[in-house]
C-alpha cells in the first residue's frame, strides 16, 4: 500500500530545500504526495513565490492563506492561529500517513500542532540545530518533540536530538538539502544570470541577505542601517540584495533596502530570486553578506567566504569560510576586507562543507521506505534516557 505524504512549504528558501525530495517522493511507487503551500508563498508583497513551484512543474494540492498585512508579534501569533485552524481542517479532510516539515519557522510550528492533534506522524528535517539569536531556536526544538522521524543535517545534530529524548532508531543523519542543490542543480551561466537579474556582473559583487534577529527587541532598523553604511564603503562593488522573510520586523528591513537601491546605482533588490538564480548568484559572487542560513549551509560548498552578521545564526556548525562579526558598520567593513584578503581566500580552496556530500534526498527516500512502508508506525512517545555515569549523579 502506498504511503500518502503531505509536504508543507511556507517560504521560498524552504521550498528550495524541499524541492529535490518532493520530486523523488513524487516519482517513487511507494508513495503518494500532496503539496500544501502557505505563508509568504501566497503574498504579493513577498513575490507570490508559489508561481515558481508551478513553473517547476510541481502540482500544488492546497493553498492555505494565513499571513496578515503586518509583521508585529501580535500579527505573527494571529497568523499561527489561522494556520492551526486551516491545517486542522485540511488534515481532517485527508487521510495522510505522514506530514513532512522542514526547519524552524512559526508557520511550521502551527502546522506541526495541527498534525499532532490529528495523530499524523511528522517527518522533520533540520532538527537539532541551534540559532541562538532567533525565535526559530525554540520553535525548532518544539517541532522536534512533536515529530516521529528526524532527519538531521550533521551527526552532532543527530546526537542532540537523541539528547532531547528521541529514540535513536528514529533519528538519522542525512546531510543538508542545500548542499545537494549546490552539487546537483544545473546552475546558470553568468551571461544567462545577468539577463535574469537584468544587470551586468562584470565588476565584483556580493550577495546580501539579511533577516530580523527575532529575539532582539527593535534591532532590525539599526542593524540594517549599519549594514548599508558598510556597503557604502565599497562604491566600486555591486550588491545583489534579497529581501527579508515574513518575520517580525521584516518589513522594516525591506523598506530600508528599497530606499537604498533608489539612491545607489550599484545595488539591486529582489523580492525573491528562486533557488536556481540565488545559487547561481552565489556561485559567481565574491562573498555572501548577511545572516541567512544559506551563508552557513550552502556557501562553503562554493568555497567562497561568508560575512555572517550578528547572532541570528549563532550556534550553527561552521566551515572555515565563515567570518563572524558584530552588527555594526566598522565590524562589517573589517569582515568584508578579510573576505577579500588573498591569503584568506587561498585557505578556502578545497574546504569541505560539514553538511554532507549532496546525496541527502536519496538517503531520505530509503529511510521513509523503511520507517513508513516496512515498519509498524507507532507515534506513542517513549522518552529515551541517555545513560548517565554514577560520577555525575
């Protein structure tokens, strides 16, 4: 009997990571797949990115709108409430054998709550990680405790999930989907990318992606202005900027980006680039600047430096290509200069990503066959206690 899996995506980055596994599930005779699209995908303000999913030839089975036209903490909570109500109705109408969720966003927490209440096993990707500056930190661990199958991106993260009491036989190290995209996705030639972005890329350029640090109060405006002041110190460079997620204070950042590109001919801003354009832009860039997880997970596979600003990604496992700095102009400028240093860049030749070899989706398919098709599904939780030496008691 085929197992029916619902995959949920709420953001452009999330879909980009999920797309290889979506395609493999779709083409495997052991599974049926339904794709539910929600959140920023359905918002004109964030680029109506569900259209990219359709352009990829992937059928969207359900669109569920949850976003309010505000990015306050109250609006985020209300969106979560809408998501729980809407997905509860959707899950009750369907007969899913499992729900696949990736990551740590508030939309995903709401969906996990609805799936848990319906008794649907949750398959969770990217658990066990830490991002100490963002509310994503606690959301990720909450989703872990609701989940049945855990697909971690490194062995350290796998061990951390077990440390949280999850049964080792349900916790797997599979690598990161972002690395798989870098290794296997057909990226654009530079001339094609220039046409797609409607700009020439002959001069050095950096890819800039900056999001709110959601556990800090009212820091988005100050930090974004400091970032933009740092960019001003490199007038001969170009900057390809992608807008912030639909997080609290994300609109503050996006408004500052819009104003900046009006006043600076060497910068362009995009609501969304899509995975192929984003990774292609990363491939030819001099460096990644901002606080996106892509600078930690994907960029090292291109052997290019990342200027990682502030605490949003604090705690993640890092390659040697990551340069951490404080969210102030002078520190960002110093980090950018280090990223340009010839000796530093020479050290990056041959570095390997700590997030796997790019074969993640194949491992996931094998695990799903074993755990969903060939084994009894039992979602009753039994806490796994790690043996403690008497010396520590």
